[in-house]
C-alpha cells in the first residue's frame, strides 16, 4: 500500500512537471507560418469598439493598446496569450481568408491541461470561422481535465479571427 501511494505521488509530480514547457519559439512559428519568408511585423491599434468586442470574448478587459501581427496576401499570423487556470498559455494562430488555418500551442505554463498542445485537439480548429454571434461556426470537442485550457485556446482563436477582420489582409488578394 505504501509503495502504491509513493508511486502515485511520484507519477503526479512527474506529470505536473511535464505539462509546463515551451514547444515552439514565436520566431520559428512565424517562419513556419509563411514558409520561411515572413513579412515585416505590423501593428494593430485597439480602439474602444475592438477592445469591447475582445472583452466580451475573453470575459475580462484586454489591457494592451496595440498588438503585433504578421500579414501577407489573405493570411495573418498572431501570437496571443490567455490565462488557462492561473498562468498564460501562448498560442500561435494563422488565419487564411477569414478561416482558421493553424493553431499551435507555443508555450504552456500550467501544471495541468497541456493536452491542448497536441494536433488531436488543435487540428479541429482548422477551417473554423466566426459566426454572426462572434462564436466559432463549428463545435470544438473539449478535453476531460483540461476545461480551462480548452476555453483559453478557443477564446484566443476567436480573438485572432476578430482581429484578422480588422486588417487590410482580410480582403486583400495580394500585399
């Protein structure tokens, strides 16, 4: 009995330590997103209306006045953070012609819920768009035990789609 308890405690500790990590650098994500030819970073200024829309999605105010993004043709790439349970999750999102093309967990700082980083979860976002209500137009399956991480990633994807609509790349054919 004592050995089983010790083994369980050891597994819990190892699992908690394993969950945290940097899986891809922002620079590598941007390079990959534009096939090794990334455009110059651009800035989007967040006006009151946009900040209000973002706050509605996040369920808390967004404090920054501006965000950096990369855009080319009808594609934008975003690196955004959202709190899972207690710590930020850094997510890279690529939007192509108003649809999610790629969602990548760049860094995960929580002790649990890192299952959101696997393609089995992130791939289901591909092709999703915002509906008129500001929600994703397709259902996203959750992960048992990672509910807050799943919600954080879903919020980030909605923010990236919203922000993409505000850029000159939302309707541009070439730039």
